[in-house]
C-alpha cells in the first residue's frame, strides 16, 4: 500500500469526519451522524463502518510505509555517516 490515491484521500476524509463526530460526542454529548441519519439507521451504521475501515486502511498504509523506511534504514534515531569530511582552511 502506498500513501497516495483516491483511497488514501477518502480514508483521511472519513477519519476527519469520525474525529469531529467523537469530539462533538465528548464535548457536547451530541452525535452528528446519528442526528443526520438517525440513531440506529442503516446509513449511520454504514458511516461508522466506513470510518472504522478507513482507520484500518490508514494503520496498514502507515505500517507498510514504516516497514519500507526501516528496510532502507531511514527510521528515527538512526544516523548514518556519509564518509565525507569537511574542514575549514586555517584550522588544523
């Protein structure tokens, strides 16, 4: 999986919708998805399922990106010496 394309953008959008909905639930005890589509409607369940699948997709996308970075040696905390030495003239 790579982090581009229509599925990536759609997943990000659904995750933002889910985050905003949970923020409203936490702050105001207001479920926007349930208010728009009905509390136990099929449309609400579909939205919740899509948000969950988007979260799973993003986890897998970032996991594959991290594994690729680790394979190339680009993970955080690893420093590689390039072999180049720089010196200033006049400094022994």
